[in-house]
C-alpha cells in the first residue's frame, strides 16, 4: 500500500472522528473515580477512561463452603436473572466451579459513570450472565431510576456475538460504559476491545470466571473479587466483598497485596470501603460465617431486593 493512500485513509478517519466527536487516535484524557479514596490513590486517580477493566467473578457458595454442587437443579441465577433458555450448567465448564459475576461492583461502577456524565449517556449490558435485577439498580428507595432508564440489555448467544456487540457499543458516542460477559475471550479479543475503548473514549468492564486469570489479556486493569466476612465487629448483616488489584498498566503496585474490603449499603444501594480489612483466606470461611450471622450472598441480595 502506497504512503499516499495511507495518508488519504488517515485523513478520512480524522475527519470522521471530528464529525462524530469520538476522538479517534487520542489518548484517554481523564479517569473515573471509583468513589473509594484508597483505591483511587492506588490507581493514580481512578479507572482510566477509554480502557478495558476486567473483573474476575465469584466461586459459588456451595463450592466455597466445601459442599458439592448439585447436578440436577434449576438453571443457576446469574446476577439476579434466571436464564431459562440454558441448561443447569450454563455457568460451569467441565472440571470448573460454578461462578457468579460481581454484580454489586458492576452496579456501583455503572452509577459512578452515570453520575460523572452530564450528557447522561447509556450503559450497555451485554450477556445475560451479568444482567442485574432491575430493583437492585435503583437508588433512594426506588426514587432514582436513572441507571435503569439509561440501560440497554443485549443477550448474544455466543462469545463471537458478544465481542461484536461490545465493539459496536463502544463505538457509539451515545454509550458511556459497556458491561459485558467476557468469558471465553482470548488475547486478540481483549486487544480489540482495549483498542476500541481507548480510541473512542468509552469504559469497558468485562466479567470473567476466576479460572481465566491465567489467560493473557490486554486489559488496562485486572481485578479479583472474593466474598468477605459480613458483620465484623459492628454486627452488620450487609454483604461484603474483597477486591484485589492484580494489574494496572503504568502503575507500580506495592509489594503488599493491593486489596480492599467493600460493604454493601442497603439504603443507598452502593458499595463503600469498610474499616475492617477482609481476611486473607477469602471466601470459604467468609461464606459459612455470613450464613451463621444472617449475612446474604450477592445472589440472595438480588433476589430479596426484587
């Protein structure tokens, strides 16, 4: 291809970008505050806009408590939505544990994007596994319905279709954030998502099963979410999770583990930093302890708030 033709193509792309206001070819100019001061400090201000951020989900409570998961049960609840079109093992792969996406974290981040966006752009949820219950998306006792009213839910059947939908949504100037099921996506797929998100200034959040941590990815940040002990010293029954920052491009992580404990605020439907740091063992003891003290798992939270 001649250099003259390449220059013409770039000129066309630049004109198209200016007309749409997408800012193609520009670097992310800002960050999104997570609302968690300590997390933002570790990230250098917040989550980079125009980037891909991966969240590895939760192992099911049955496996965490050391019990075998039943093999003949109704389709599992995926983020508060029961998908009756799939079989009982839709969230499981041979030899793998059932898993759940961290819906509470996703809802919190979706609200952060919406609150920071004066234009009120849309949040696109791609893949039924990451769909939240509508009631959990509301704030202030149901009076604030903006997130639900500005959400679009897309349910592709395959990973290829999900990738296509993610790509298309990120390119739209009407979309502020894309939250998608990123399971079974390889390195080229994440490179494509990262490139589109960066060049169109949108935020992409992928949820993936915990066993895909070893898969290479082009994501700007990668996070591990685990169940944490609920109640603590205050006796609160609010569900809590520990988030661990596995990687952040351009930021040197401390030698100690970068992990924070988050607790769900029932009244405000938000996650806030807890003063009590989560135990280092993660989910096994926490799950059983929450059952003894009356704490709820994320799935139960979604069901009860419906």
